């Protein structure tokens, strides 16, 4: 059985990054200003990162690797910091599903209300999260970054297969601005041209009621039982209970049987962009 992933503390990792800079800088006999001159930044910036007052940028990490010839160690640490910050931005109740999502070979998703998170643009995700009452702006930005970061599972050498079915109303519901919707629907079309992503639209007039109870995702993981994520108004729920999983799979199959084929679905998305969002 795989070990549960240990939560990382971004602040301590940033502090470690600063300590590594100071160690290499002192070893080279450089002041903060001298290192800054060599890297094309300011001494104040070097000092702020060393003291963990500021998080390092990716470019800064790469410059440090080049200057100190550290074979990518600063950049690897920067990537660890990035992953840790994304992880801490994910709500605790959702972290179990993120772990399942990362292992899944196939994800089958039904969405009656909004574009699934794995296909959202940053602007669409921001509009969605900003509408949550009481969520501070800084937390919105963190959660947007985390949500977009999850999409990397679709871009790796062993990319997850994603089969998405959405209700037609998702295409016509304003989230953010008309420009946000144009960009989001265009991004759906682009994503659907990936070899591992299929997008289908369930027309609003099908009369199919299997999906009216809410959104869900089915995860198929090699060597493990299927898992299901069920969405609701507050916190989602993950289940591997066989009767529940079977019921959700049956619902998905019923919904998908009424959906438009993939090519016709993309044609409909293009039509909605032109008719609903181009002139808005």
C-alpha cells in the first residue's frame, strides 16, 4: 500500500531555499550585493529571499543554478515549494480526491452546472472561486493556482484519459464576463483535440434525469477499486463503496448515451461562442 503523502510546509521550504543561497554565497565569498550584480537583480531581493520574506521565482532559481553550477538543485527546490503551496491551498476535504486523481488512468466526469476544474481557464476558475462568500482574495489566488496546477495530469508522458460530459446549459451560463466565457469555451475546444481528452455535451432538451442530482467523477486506477467523487454545495465526498460506485457508473453511462458525439459537441460549443458570447 502506498504511503499517505505528508503535508509540506511552504514557509519552511522557502526558509531552506534562503539558507541554501546563503551557504553558497558565503562559500563563494560574496556579499548579497555582489551576488545580485552577478545575477542581474537587487541586493534587497537577494536579502529578502535569504530571510524568507519573499518566495523565490523560477527564473531566480535557474539563475542560481547557472551561477553556482548546482546541476538544477535550486530549480528542483523551487518546484517542491510550488507543489507545497498548491497542496496547502487545496481544501482538506478535497486532498483525498487529488491523490486519487493523480493516480487515475481514466477519469469520467459529469458536470451539470460548470466547466470541470481540470478544464477551467484561470479566469473562469477565478470567477468561480471569487463568488464563494467569505473567501479572502489571497486565498482565491492560491486556490486558482492549485486548481490550474492539477491540470498537469493531462500533460505528462503518461497522461490521464479524461472523458467529460457537460450539460448544454454550462456553455450558456455566464461565469465572470463574456470574454471569460469566450476564452473558456475556446479552451474546451483546444483541450478536446488532445489525444487523451474527450468532451461531449448533453443537450438540454434530452429529458435525461440521471444527472440532475449533481456532479460526479469516476476514477479508474490500475490494480485498485474504482473511486467516485460526489459534489455538493459545501464539501464533496469520496467513496469506493461498490454499490455506490456501480450506481454512479450506471448514471454516467445513461447520461453519456444521450450526449452528442464528440464532433457534434465541438460544433455546438463553437456555435454557442458565436451566438452567445461573441456579440456580448
